[in-house]
């Protein structure tokens, strides 16, 4: 988001080009998935909305999950409730993403 505040100047937040990375279970508890350049603002919460309804993301692709132990691909994963589950037919078992958490770390430079 960006906006102009006449008293304090311009505030903006943008994604740093080339910084978007997939998350995998090898990342342990937290792993860097994107870097933002922030000017005059500080993010405090992340809402992993999928955009499957066409309103939250411009490309309307949603999140994509891949089976950790199979070749199954799950497009348009909705993480709005910070959890998701489905059935992996390749592995004949339920798969899911649960209790999504995020944190922001300030990086200089």
C-alpha cells in the first residue's frame, strides 16, 4: 500500500524484486519468503489471503501447495483461516497446513 501524508511525507511498502521464495518444511519454524522495502511504515501482521475470489491478489492464482512426499500439486490453496487441508490421492492420505504464523524481521541494506 502507499499513500501520501502531507505532514510526514510519503509512506510506502513494496516487494523487493527477486525476493519471493517458496516455503518448505526444511525452513524449520520460520523461513524468509519475501522482503519488503518499507518507507515510513512498519508491517505488524500478515494475512495469507489467497485471492481465489479475485479480490485479494492481482494475479488471482492463490497459494500453491506441493506434496512433501509426493508429486501432488494443490492450486488455489486458501489460507485465509491460517490453515488448510485436502486429500493427497498419490499418497492416499490427508495433507494440510496448520497454525500459520508469521513475523517480520528488520533487515538493513
